[in-house]
C-alpha cells in the first residue's frame, strides 16, 4: 500500500508529494521546495523514514512545481521527468521574472520524458501516467488504481480547475481531458491536487461547476 505524504511549500502554497510503500522505495511528485527549511524538512522526512528515493516526477513544469528540482538533483542525484511538450514553456528564470519573484531559479534538464500509458514502478507499487493537457501543453496525472488515488497537479482542484491563461493553456482542452480521463475513474478515487485540499472524483462530478 502506498503512503502519501504531502508538504505545502513555497510562495504559492504548492503541494509537494512523497509516495512510498512498505519496501521504503519512494518517488517525489512536483517538488516545489524553495526555502532552505522546506528542503530540509523533506530530507529529514526521507532520512527518518529510511526511504530510498528513486524518481522525481513532474505533472507539469510551471515554476512553483519545480523549485526543488535542482536540490533533488544535487542531493540525491535524481533528475526530473516530465512531458516533452512542457519543454516549450518559458524557462524557470523567465517564469520567475514574469511573476515578479525575487528568487533565482535554475532550470534542470529533464532526465527523461513521460507520456500517456507509461508505468512508474517503485517497490511493490505502480503509477499509471495519464495525459491531461490544458493547464500546460504537457500536463500529466499519476494514477494508482490499486490504491485508489490520482495525483493531478494543477488540472483539477476541489470545486475548480487549473488556470488556462498562461503559456500554452487551453480551457477547452483541459475540460475535455478532465471529462475523458478523470471523471471516468471510479467515483471513490481520491484526488490529490497541486494546491489545496484533496477531493474525490464523486465530489467533483457532483459539485464542480466547471465540468
């Protein structure tokens, strides 16, 4: 069974997720750790739980979800993985300037590309990769059918959806992908978004005005 540990980090209140199972093998999803204390908190948790970090996965490459990629590469020797389509987004430095942030962010080259149908294995567990474009051109979600949850990045939130007014965004594409890929999952599936509280497919079907 997969344990989901979340860390709310950086200026944007982004949810960084650490997933691991009984083997102690772990994967990171959307490492947005920016401040030294956030990075230390994550590393302390990994050390105290005796985890072996295997992969650094990105639902998309917006700045608030990749602040920590340089730290993970330098500390654990693990490069980020994401959709190749998101390499078309502005660099981390350009995004930082666009938001007026007083921080220097270094782009970390992707170690590998992820796409629809890929399977992420760690320990005794597996995540399935779904393509959810619209918030960004290469938006991804990571689905754990055996554990009944999905990590959706900024595609879907409790009662809302991701913004589509940034680089390469498309509300039509996002709503279509949510309806085809997410709302067709079992109603009890837990949804872990990039910001805010967890929700469920059933709740969003019944209460989300955007879909």
